[in-house]
């Protein structure tokens, strides 16, 4: 079937987004959703963005709008006599003021999340970094979604007894509402090892050897559903696929993943596909499956022709109205409006719109080459860090300060830089540590090792975990320009200018807004809205700033200091010691001290308040 591309007739009547101040979405040519027997609506890596994107029109719908959308789509499924499941695959916290600015963190977002009806839900790694967030997930989110929460390789340590118990059910079995398909659902986290001490993550290969898993894969369902906070190109989904397929030759397997912050679809075989639905509530994922054969009793699976379809929905009201066939008046449900109001009340109480300064230009994570004047990492390296990282007792000591690029999570847009912006950019509570008086000849080699990786870092210390999620386990279609001088036309993200997604040629077609132009294992027609392509560039694992170095001499020559303080975000600490040892330094964890208790978030906020005018 050839997907129809449709342009809504009335381009002028574009809906307003729900949150006050959010921009209206821009009209675009649209692709329809393709329904099957079982259909999935999927979110992942929301990171607290329940209020939507208040500076980006194409992602400006909020969680209340999403609730209205799923309620309407469930009705559509009932009318069509097919099934619809709503899924979330973790990392719901850290990355937005609505979560991070409250005390305790998540004061508003846990209640907001709980208003959605989720059929299957699992944990991400961000729920596990801090003991208090592990506790809140176990004591708040798990009970709310008691019958749909799955934790196949995650345990919780009870504080009262010290007992290690499953975070939730290892797997669940259910029968779909309308067609009565039997489904076995599993919920995995990738092999994460930076989790807090009150949680235990079992490596996927070990978990699959356990008795419960062996029982699960012998259940003989009509469909295996594997949800997970796992990138589609990471090893863990491959491991799970191989083990299930060895026991069930023809049973369809649907994977819904996350973690990599990209739109992606992967084909494992003719009856097994995976979907990943982006990041930050920009994307609502859609997957449909047709051709599923019901099994007779416990008989073996039989060969069948199963078709998978997918769509990446831009999270804005223009598209949500289109896909439901409703409008500004008929689309919002009472439930959705109430949740939108809850979000607005939370944002107001947290004063997230308070302005710290006015950004004079856009600063990009990967939409501008590094180094360049438009790179947020160049801005940090040359402007923020040299004037912000300080220790009064070491202020005159030459310093090398290292920050991993993964510590930055979002772009800065020209205009108001608000309290919310500080958390969008860097929500983490990591402090800065240091090792004093490191020979410069040793310290100067560390950055190159962090960026090149190699045998000095093994296993869990793979240096790729220092960079932005999109580069950790990229799709083969996700090509990145390495530097400004590269031929950028060869490096459009997910697609290039020769791909099938072209601006429509009619005289009345709107000018396309820049956005995702996704290529995946199923082709290049996955995005629901047709966009003009955006170029993306590779970034290093880490950046480095020189502070208090000797000034150039009369001839303009610079002389390297004999020794430096090596300062680094504490997240990077596990990589620092091996890098120093490989470079000839004799250092261990006993040599590490606290440099400042300020977080990167604090430093950025302080610099903006001091250096950017508040008059936008």
C-alpha cells in the first residue's frame, strides 16, 4: 500500500497549544496512521517534558493533550474492532524544571504521569541514578501501574529489611480487549551499572537464564511484546530476540525501545520489528501489526505473514487533531483539560517562566559543528566554564576543566532564558571534583583518551557513555558530519537531500518547517509530518577548558605550566583514573577531592544572569 500524503485544507486554522505561551504548530503535509489488528501508541525518554515544548511549535502539545489523544484513539480502536495498547519505556524524570525544580523532585510530575492509562510500562536508567528517585519510582509509580508495570531485570532493596525484591512483575500475560489475542509482555533495562545502591540491575543475558524467563518464553502467546529502555541497535534487544526466536520460530515479536533519543525502526526478521520514539515528548510513536494468527491451545506457532507499520507523530495539536479527525472544540476531553491545568499550576508554582537573561542567539548541541560560534559546547568551553568554575583556595593554579558532552541535554534558543531553561540544558546534580598538581605532560593527554576511547577503557567504562545519547548506539542511517569543513550535504540526519521525503511541488503547498526526516529499516516515510531536513554534526565525548594558564609572552609565545589542577564533573570520574594511569600518572581515588559543590546547572544559570541582558 502506498502511503497517502495529505495536506489539510485549511492551513489558516492551526490549533493553539494548551500551555500558556506555547507557540502554535505550523501546518504541514501529513501522512495517515495505518491501523492493524494490534496497534501501539508509544512514548519514551520524556525526561519531565510533560508541558510540551514552549519554544518549538512542532512539539508544543502537553500531557493533557496526549491524554485526550489516547482516549480518542482507544474509541477509534473500539469502533474498528481492533486493539490499541499505550506504552511508556522509561526515563520519565530528569531534564525539565517541572520535575527538577520541585522539592522533592517530581512533586508534580508523578501525579501528572499517573493520569495516563498505560497498558505496559517499564523503568529507564534515569529513574535509578539516585536513591530517592529509586524509592519514589518503587513507592509511587509502580503501585499506580500495578498491573502493567514490568521489571524483568530490575530489583529493589527494601530499606527496612535489606531484602532484594523484584521492582515489579517479571512479565505479564493478558488478552487484548477486542480481538482476544494472548500477549506475553516483558520489560527490560539495558545492562546499566551506574544505578543507586537500593537497586539491582541484572544483565540481560543472566536474567534470561532465570526460571521465570524460561517459563515466559514457553507460554505460546499470539504475540511477544518486549518493552525496554534499550536502544534498538544495542546488544540487549538482539540477545532477547535470539533467545525468544530459538523457542518460538514464527511467533510475532514487537519491541518498543528507547534510551538513544532517536526515531528508529529495526527489522530483526520478517515477524519481529522494533520501534523507538525519540525523546523529550517530541514524538508519539505508532506501531501496528497485521496478519497475526491465533494459536489453538498450546500448539506450536505456525508460519504466518505478519506486517508491521510505523509512524512518528510530531507532538502538536495540528497533527493530533488530524489523526483523530477532530478540531479545537471537539478534541480536548475533560480529563485532558484537567491535566493541562495541573501542568500550568505546577509551572506557575515553580516559577519556571522567570527570566534569567535573554539569549542573543541559538546555541545547538548537534545542529551546529563543534567548534563553532553556534555550538553550545564551544560556548561552554570558551565563555561559561573559564569564568564560572572556581575554588578560592586554588584560584591562581593553572587548571584543566573537563565536562562530558552528555552533561548537556538540550539546545538554547534565542530569546528568554528562563528558570526552566537551566534544567532543560543540564538537570544533573553532579558536582566538580579535582586532582591537584598533576604534571601537565600527564593531564594534557586525558582529553584525547576520553574522546578516542580504546583499550584503556574496557567493559562498562566504554567512553561512548560520556557523549550524547544519540551517539551511543546510533542507527546506521544516523550519519553525522564530523566537522564544519565536511560536506554537510552528505550528513543530513536520517536522510539526505536525495531521499524520498521531498517538499511537495504544488504552488499552494506550505513552506516546510525543519524537522525529523527519518530513515529506518522500513524506509523513509515514517514521519507523520513532512519536514525539510536538518543537518546534525558529531560531537566529542568531552570538552576541556584551560583556566588561569600563563599569559603569552612578549613574542606571543605561550608556555605550558609545569603542573595543573585537573577538574572534572564527578560523572566522568571513573574514566579519569585509568586515563591518568595510562598517561604515566600514579593516581587513585584517594587523590580525588571536591573542587566545588556547584553543579553545572548552577554555573550556567549564574553565568547567564551576570552576562545576558534581561530585556528580551
